[in-house]
């Protein structure tokens, strides 16, 4: 009888597992790491959905373009506006079904496919124990002494690096290549991604790193360290929006819609600041943690919509590459 009971229990558990719907969410590697927002979001959503949310980490757009309509993804989270034109052209995405008026962003959001879940401004973060005069514009980077080097990310492999070259292009126009030539001697190295660059900065190898204006919040909250500061440029900053989208061919359409609504909820949005170290996209500043509300913030956005970004992407990258290869 004991063995019969055990067998019945195994069969019951297997049947229950088979009946539990699975929501497949493609996300970047950082998102699903133990220190990223993924685990907390998974736990919070599973409390309400009677489902199994499963993250699949990796490069998003290349993978989606390779898989096409046969993709296993129901939701994609972690794209940004500099690649949405290319993502939209795949035809893989459906309308997000949420109310854009509920977003609280520095620009008006009209996209009915890609939904922001967090945002920040691309910024240069510096070590105030080494850089003692605040940096207020790109020209200040050009005037850094030789012992205060900068680390940036490659725009061909990093979305933050791509945002930087578009920011420079928006600021300097036809003179962007000349700016890169002048900045090149001040650059310690160019890394493939953000994590490597930021690691060099926190290890003391560089005095300045390309990051986000919200990055210092981590050091303030987790390390009680206010020496890592974002340079606030008087001419404005490039805003960086991370996006969620529903896959049109999902076999869990109701569950996918439920997740997109969850993205806009306080339960989701309240997790963002302290796990993704960014501003929540659907909460006013009055609801942010104090460490975020106290951060210096740029007075204006230097923004390219997806069409402008798509048109200028290749030119901006080539100007950067040519200047740094000389």
C-alpha cells in the first residue's frame, strides 16, 4: 500500500505540473541574475497568476530574429528604443494593451507595442575622490588630466554603448567624428558590455565610466558610499527606456496580457528601483525610494525616436569606430 500511495502521489504531482500553464519570458542575462529584478518579479507574478513564469536569458533581438515565428517566447523584456525599429520589422510583436497615459516619463509615450517598464538617463559616472570638479558637459571629458581615464562600451555589442554614440551624434551632428577623435586619448578601454566596464571603474582602473544617472543609488543604498556620482550635463542627456512586449504568436495570450498589466502595477514597479537600479516607468517621483528622489537629474532629454536612431545608427557607429582606430 505504501508503494501504491507513493506512486499515486507522483502521478498527482506530475498531472498538476502538466496543468500549470507556463509563461516563457525572454530577458537579458543581467535581468535573470540573482541580483537582478527577475527573481523578485517571478515570485510576485506567480503569486497572482497560478502559472509558472520561466525566464530564458540571452541576447534578445538576434535570438528572436533567428527563431522567427517559431519562437518559444510569450513575452520579451529588456529591449530598448534604439533597437525597436528592427524588432518591430520582424512582425513578431502584438499590441501591449496598456494605457500609455499611466506612464510617468520625460517624454510623451505613444507606442502601442513596446511598453517601458523602467528608465534612466545615460550618464558618465565618476569617482568624486579622484575627479574633484563636477563634469557638466562633454567638453569637460576632453579636459580630464591624463591620470583620469574613461571606460566606455562598444556600441556594436552594448546597448548602453549604442546609446552613447547616438547621444554624441544628437549633440554634435556632423562634428561627432571630430569629438571622438579628441576624446580617444582619454579612453582607457572599450568593453563589450556594461558589467565589464563598471567593474573596471569600481576596481579603480578608471576614474569615469559610461553608465546611468541612477547608478550611484546602488552605492548609496548598498554601500553607504556617496563618492560615485553621475555627471549632469547642462545640455541634456539621452534617456534610456527598457521595454516589455507581447509576442504575437504566444500560445498563452491571456497569461501574456496578464503579465503586461502586471508590468504597470505597483507590485512590479516598486521592485524596479532596488533591483534594477532605475526609475520605475509607471510611478511618479513621489512614490520613488528617497535615494532615487534625491539623485541629481538632468533638466532635459536629448532623445532620438526609433526612426531617427535607426537612420543614424550605422553612421554614428562608423564615426566612433574610425576615430578610435586611428
